[in-house]
C-alpha cells in the first residue's frame, strides 16, 4: 500500500488529522524506562491519531541504547498507523541511499522527512521507495526559518516557494509531501494553494505557539484531509505523574476533536 | 583546545591536508568485520592525515550495530587527530540541541557538518560548543547542488554566497567552517575569497571527479592551510584484497604528497 493511502485510511478510521510526535526527553519523563513510556503513549493514543512521528535526534542523544529504543518503538506501532521518521536527512547520492536504507529498510518507517538544500539527487534515493512517503522541508516552524527560506530570487519567488514548486515537478511516484510550520499561517496558506493535493506535515502548534484554527483552515485540502498536524510536548507531558498515559490520551482527544470541529466534521 | 588549533597542529605534524573519509560499505569491504576494517585503515594512515571524517549514513545503514561500530571507531582514533562527524544535521532549536548532544557528548566528535536550510537557531546549539568545529554546508559536490544553491536572490547574490556571508556573521566563537565541493572549482575559489580565514572541508576529489590541482590551489588560505581535502573510496578501496591497509596507506601517502607538491611544500 502507498504511504498516502495508509495515511488517509488511518485518518478516516480514527477521524483524526493528529500526529503525535514521539520525542522523549529523559529529563522530563515521569518514568525511567523510555521504551515503556513510548509504548504507554502509543497504547493510550493509537485510536486517536493519523500518524506517529518520532524525531531521531531525541533517540540519537541517548546513544546506541536510544537507537534500540527507536527500533523497538517503531516495532510496537499498530500496523495500520503510519510512522514518520523525522530525520531531516540530506546528503549526496550514494550517501543518501545509505540513509534511505537505514530509515526505510532498517527502522521500517512509512515516511521520512528530508532537507532540500542539496537538490534532487539527494532526495531521489528516498523517492525510489515508491510505497514510502517523503516529506521535504519547505517552510519550517522556527524563528530563523526566515534567514534563508524567505530569500526572494530574481524571479520574485521566495526560496520555500521554489522548493514547493520543485517538489511538484519531482512527484512522479506521488509520494512527496511538504513540511510547513504552523507558526507561519500565511506561508502555510500559500503553500497549500501551490500544492492542493500534497500531504502537508505541520509541526508548531502547542509549545511552539502556532494557531490551531488557522493551521487547520489553511492546512487541509479540498476534502478536509492531507494535513498531518503534529503535537509532541503538549501530549507527552500532559501530566508529570504516573497518570501520564491517561493525561496524554485526554490531551490527544481534545486536540483531535478541536481539529475536527475546525474542519467541520 | 579549540578545533581549529587541533586541526592545524595535526596538519603541521603530519604535513598533511588530507582527510580520510571513513565511509565503510559492507558490500565492498575486503574483510567482514567493519570495526576491524576501520581500525586497520586508521592505524595505516594516522601519520598521513590532518583529520578523519566518518559519514554517519554508512553506520546508520548498519542499524544499531553500526552505531556501536561508529562509537568504537571514534574511540580508536589517535588523540591528536581531529574527527569530523559528517552528519549534515539541521533541525529546530531544542531538537538541534539533542543532535549536538549526540554528536559532541556521546560520539565525541571534534567537529560536525550541519545543514543551513533552517537558519541560525538550528546551528546555534552546535556553535555553543566553543571548542568544537561546525562545518556548514555551503556549495556541495553533487550534480543537483545547482537546484537551489545557485539560485540568485534579488540582490544578485547566489544562495551559497549568502550562506558563506552569514557564516562569517555567526562566527563569534571562531569555530565555523564551510563545506565546499571539489567538483566546482570556480565556486570554491569564490568562497575562499569571501572567507579567507575559515577552514574549508572539501569532498569531491577521486570517485566524484574533482580536480586535485584546482582544489588545492583555490582551497588553501594565505598560509597554505585550512583546506581539509577529503578522500574516501579512493583510499578505503585502494585494494580489494587482504593488503587493503597497506594499499590505503600508499594511496593516502600519494594523495598527501600530491597535495603538498601543489601547495609548494
């Protein structure tokens, strides 16, 4: 099954555009065992999400042990829920192929995030996995996104718009999506208009301060789908106590339902 | 000791601008044990290089076991030789901090490569490790580098030139370098002129076809230093047989000496 179909089916089944970011910070966890924490979060929210998104940085920071936790976390996922490996990799051809092998063959992610700075041949090895999804960084959620992504070229086009345009050209296998930060609603609106059929992965609500109403309104496609709205800290750390899984469930349900109200479901 | 000093001291001691890229591909190795292969390559070349550069992709492709090999490979390095973790990471602030922790605290790299697409706050957590080096991707060696890096902005400046310029502005701790591909000598020349004192990490000779003479000529600074010229496949796979370590030594020595002849040493 293609990634986009798996995403849409999970989203329909769970009536959800919510993606939980599994970014465990050992300093903030209510229990010591990170894998057990992840499993409890997954078990408590699996009927409320359209996807999960572990960011590899948090696992790499735990060293080799962290990579074991990551692999076991992905293995614990319910089969029908797509898992997006947020890796933001970008390297030259043969090296990109090694990263694709790691992320798709070893960790078994359904989709990944990649960085466009090195151009097409750095993304092609990922695209060649036709049943997997590839979210290209377009307009990121951080403050310094403006440093380069807003640079206007001599055709009057902003850099992130060029990336969105190229992504459309490269989408021969219909497996490309874009990463767009919720913290920049105008840019999100512009990108959705440029790419009406692409899935958008949208981090930046919650801790980062993105407006949920505008995020949903501008992020969804004509069918009120294909926006993958990420919440991490807001769900993971909803409670600092032993009831963290139930609290995460409540936070996830609230978010899912708010998103659905906004999209008129 | 600051990274740049460690780099210069190693380069002077070994009379070398050569950096061996430790990118083991299990399919191409003459022996089965990847760690043993790395150790033999290091032992055979440690007096001929100014640095080593493992690219994380090749270790990640081997899964958790690969990350153990990476950690043990770094631990095996002679103390006086700087090790550059070629990771090309780029993520938002708190996530970038987790990557910096992984690369600097856990794997103990002396320097890393990072991607500029997300702007300053994605690089700052790395820069805050003042004694470590941070090589920012500027003009990469691959064919598709032109896709975005050559885009001309409305001030007439190419994107990679903006990156070089910003890198200069951000260099408060004097720990920034740039990655520039040997396959684009004109761009290398332009970047060296813009950044006369920055170390340049230059992959792309050998298998990728970059011209050694122009690379050295345009890459070095006024003191004929601060060019870190990378060779990987050319050294690692100099022989497919059991004499691979001696063959790697011969290939590394030849390259080092060619570089020195060109820079007039």
